[in-house]
């Protein structure tokens, strides 16, 4: 089951919403994300959060058609994390985070940490905006695209051992990618399939959308 969480960061465009939301999606508005959805005449299945970032008119309209759960402002989780927990509770196997990047770098990093929680539960979690697609991998993976597509890799929380990247402009073989090493920024597809293998570690994958 796919869940789409819409947060209160930089608002996703209609094009992005149409691409990732379908009739089978469970749509969860994390507080201010409800403003974006209603602007595009989309009613979420759930509205969650402390509602400090939602217009009163939006709240009234959406609460009439959505399951609404209010949390106190002083709480242990961000609104996005609360939405993630609901998606997990509902049995989501794929979670797309929209409206979860923007000016608040602290909230973006918190959302990145949520991706790690999804990874540990074997849930496919991705943060997507107009320019980027971000996810984590902890095992060898193939990614697919077109020649010239750009992507970056970063070690997350630990060093990555024996990293080998094939099918790219800048190949690597059995490289130890330490945390903080930016050698693997802005690589390019040379083939439609790129192979990323490593023996131990966790990687942030950032796919760049062509503008």
C-alpha cells in the first residue's frame, strides 16, 4: 500500500501531486500540508498535527471529510513523524514524502531520520520535491535512468565499506567512503542501469531531476 505524506515545507506543484497520488493512495496531511492539498482540491484521508500551520478555513473544510487527529504543540514528534507513524500503522509498504524540504534545514534533517526508520522497517520511503528524490539504501542496489542523469551518494551514520559503482562516468571500486567524504557528489549515468554495491554501511541516494 502506498501512503503519500504532504508536509508544510516547500509546496509540491500540481505536476508532482498528480504524479505521486493515485486513487489507491492513502493521503496524509501533516499539518500545513493540508493548505497545499486543498489549494489543489485534494482532500486527504487523514489530517494530523498540532495545527499551528493550517488555515482555519482549510481546517474546517478538510475536517468535515477527513479523519482528523490533533496533537499538542509540545510533543515528542514532528508532524511529519506523526504522519509516518500513522502510515506504518495503516500498513504502508511505500511512503512518499512531499512538501518535506524547504527553508527549515532542521526539519529536513528530521525527515531524513524518518527515512532511516522506514529503512529499518523495510518500507520504501522517499522524500521528493521539484528538483530531488532522496532515499536510503543499506544493501547493494541497481538504480535506473538515462545517460547524463545526475545522482549523489553520501555515507549516512557510518562509513560505507567496499563501495563499487558501475555504469557511471566516475566509477569506483572497493572504496571506503567515510562519513563526510564528498567524493561521490554529482556522478552521472553512462548506462541505463547503475550498480551500487558495498559490504557494509548505509547510503543517502540523491537523484537530481533535470530542470
